[in-house]
């Protein structure tokens, strides 16, 4: 994910790269393939899928600098070209293993729609002084550190992100307590509180995993 951001990828292509990566390792034995090579190939493939094409040379250089922050840039030698060929070959392996199903629905468009709706419902001063939008997008980005994106519907993830964000800042949706439906039920008829809490729990576990790694 960090390499994709450093490469200037937009949020949806980064999300696609992460989803390809997680889906690949859900379909195969993680011990068989080099995760760093799969990550680079996922970024390369996502750039094609989302029409934000990236050069393999840029992917290699940025990834090398990320994984080896104190090393010199790679020379254009035989090692470099072998790595480039490996990325291309790994891309083909990913496509075959996923049966060429590499287009995904992401929560981004749902989250954008829900944020606009909430903004219209809420007091303007509360909205302006509370960083709800920034926090929600940051939480959505962090969702892709795990394979949570593969196991829940995108609209449910977007709603859970909003729920967590509102809880973090103690903000209540006006009229929610008196309404026949909770605000999150208005956005999706098939979502339930257990689904929201399940996504919240897994997201919190992701932060715990990041702390353990660091």
C-alpha cells in the first residue's frame, strides 16, 4: 500500500492492488510465493485494471527503496531485468489463479455518497469543526491492510467506517433516536448491527497487528 502511494496511485487503484494481493493469497499457499514479488505484480496489474498505468521500472525502484531504505538504487543490470521479468510472469500467474477476475467493487463510491448525505443531515458547525471526512477516508485506507475487503459487502464496509468515525468523535446524527430506522439502515436495508460490530472488531485487530509488527 505504501509503495502504491509513493508511486502516486489514486485511492481506488491502491485498493485494487491490495484486494488482488489478499485474494491471491486466499487462493493459494502463502509459503509458495514471494509476498514482495506478488505485491509488486499486484500494483502493476492494478494500474492496468484501473487505467493508471505504471512503469515496471518505477515499481521496482520505489519498492526497492521501501524494502531497503538505506540501500543504493538498483542498477540496470541483469538482476534488475530478472526482477522485471519476474513481475511480468507473476502477473500472469495471478491472472490465471484468479481466473482473470480482477475487477472489484470498492467501498469508496459508497462512502462518498454517505458522507454527502450525512453532511446534509447534520449541523453545519458540527460538521466543519469535526474531521469526520478525513478520518473516514483514513479508516477506509486502513481496511486494506487485511483481507476484510474480501469478506464484507463494500456498502457495509463504508457504513461501518462511518459508524466508527461518528463514535470516535461522539457525534450523533440528528433525529436518529426518534426515527423509525437508524441512519445506517437508511443507507442499506440488509445491514445489521452485528455486521457493523464485526467489521469494527476486525479493523481494530488490524491496528493491533500493525503495532505488533512495528
